[in-house]
C-alpha cells in the first residue's frame, strides 16, 4: 500500500519548477521580441548609440542562454544551478532598462540621436521599454526561485548525508561492511 502523498515535496519541487519554467519562457519571449525591435532600429537608422548596441548585445545573449534554460526545469536533477547567470543577467537587464528610460522616456524618444528627427517610432521604443521591464522583473523572479531551489537542494542533501552517516553499518556475511 502506498504511503500518504508527500505535500512537502510538492511544495519544494513541483511548484518552483513550474514557476521557473513559465518565467524562463517569458524571459525567452521578451529577449526574442527585444532582439527583433532593436535589430529593426539597427537596420533602419544609421546613427547608433552605445546604449542601443549594449541593449542588443544583452538581448541576444539572453536569447542564447534561455534557449537552453527553458528545458532545465524539466530535468529532474536540476537544482538551481543557473542562479549566478540569473543574478548577472538581472543586473544587466536593469542597466538596459535604465539606458532605455534615459534615452526614450517622456518626450526624449522624438529627439534621440539615432531617430534623425522621425517621431514615428516612439511607440516601438516604448514597447521595447515595456519588454525590458517585463524581462528584468521575470529575471529577478528567476533569481529568487533559483536561490530557493538551490538552498532546498543543499539542505536536502545535507539531511540525507547525515542520515546515511548515522545509519547502522551491516556486514554482508563475509565480514565486509556494506
């Protein structure tokens, strides 16, 4: 007869993995959309600032890493090993958000250097700002979930190792300890 279902395992394993998988998909989608928008700006306008180049590099790097990170929560042995990457990317995305806000927030989107006086792309610039907000918020959430998963796996392996060390040693009949 099967024992009672372990609700603690569900709380510490399934829910964080599901949240992490969904947030990884959101980060992947945000970086793909931003890569498209920023690449459009590169294609249409010749005056490119360092902020635009930085934002494009961060979006492309995130897109590359999260193509692989999307499948990690499905893997049973995954225990939050991307915590350093999420922490680094969340700060890089925060910097990108600050750059886009400085360049395009308020009335500045019409007079930015690479806009060449055309105000038709303000909506697209504000869309890019919105996706930087979504991406940064989701990366910050990923950092919290990854830290929780990593801490739980460390705590869980410590408890398992302590129980194994306290278990009585048995012999296999030949005198060897098993």
